[in-house]
C-alpha cells in the first residue's frame, strides 16, 4: 500500500452486499487501510453468488467481527472511530441511531470523521424505509424499461450496474469530503442512494421526456441517436457497429 494516495487513511466499512462494499474496496485499492466490520456469522457478501462476490468486494480489506447489537460491540466501534477517517454503512435509515452509531454520536467522538450512508431510496421521502437492491433500482428508475427488445418485457442489465455505480459515486464523494476535512478540520455526513445513482444514468431520457412528453422505448441493440447502429453479420463472426456522426 505504500506510496498510494490514500495510504494514510483508515476506513471502517460496516457495509454488506455489493454497493457500499464496492466503495470500500475502491478506497482500499488506492491504499486506504479498510477494516471490514462484520456481524457474527460474516457479511452477506460472503454468501452472494456462491462466494464469488467476496473476492471482488472484499479484496485489500482487513476484517473483524463486532456485534453492534451489544453494548460491548458499540463501545468497540466508538474506540475505533477515534482514530478513523471514514465510516461507511448501508443500514436502513434509523438503524444506526438504534445502534448508537449515528453521525451525530460518532462525530462527537471524532469531529473529523467522514460518515457515508448508502441507502436504497435516501434517508427522507416516502420510500426511505424500503429495502433497496440493484434490480429494484433498475426497475424503479426506468432503466429496465429502456433495456431489451421492443417486443419483449423490460430487462435487467446483466451486471449489477447500479451497485457498482453507487459504490463509485460514494467513494468519489468520500475522497472529496476527506479533502474538505483536511482543509477545515471538520468531517461531514454523506448521503447516497441507489435510486439517485440510477437516475443519473437515465438523465438524458428524463430530459427527453420533459422536453417532448414522449416515453423512451426499448430499442434492443440499436439506438436512434446513432445510425447505423446494431449487430451485423460478417463472413466470420457478428460485429457491433455504432456510428454517431458522419466522418469528415
């Protein structure tokens, strides 16, 4: 890790699944000392995909087991926070308060702490208490509606695109907040969500609808912004061709 840009940063990663652990692993890849704080029995990413998730989103992290549902576990976390720079979690809104690990409590322990919350639908609003997962965000945002063949049902993008995008946005936000903390001596809370990430991917479709009132439709492997665009057979294997504009 020596010589990497985040080598002097310590991150407490309380998250499970994919999106928030993705943020932690990106910080670890750039040298941060990321400590994965798992519940008794281990985090859920150890089980996803028959264990294939763990090597991708647990790499370069160290791991300890802490039961935050006990007073002793909460005390351990508070002591770790004293020397940490960042904390990442993806509990539902209100859960960290119940555990005595909310931002207000932990920032009193360490005023420079950067505290990153990853939720499905944000910490406010009518869907705040709903669980959030990548395919749900794809469906709720309209991403599935625009994916697939026009004569078939909406389709989920195969890879966990929203989870990975959310992790990238969260990691980027953490780095900016760390910069702010170094300049001012004050940490801050970052709120990120799967639905916000999905919405950024649909930005031009949302704008198109607001301008024209036309609902974007599935176009399969084609796209009406490019022509020609699509899969074309050749003498050997099929190729994909996309031509955005006329060349000079």
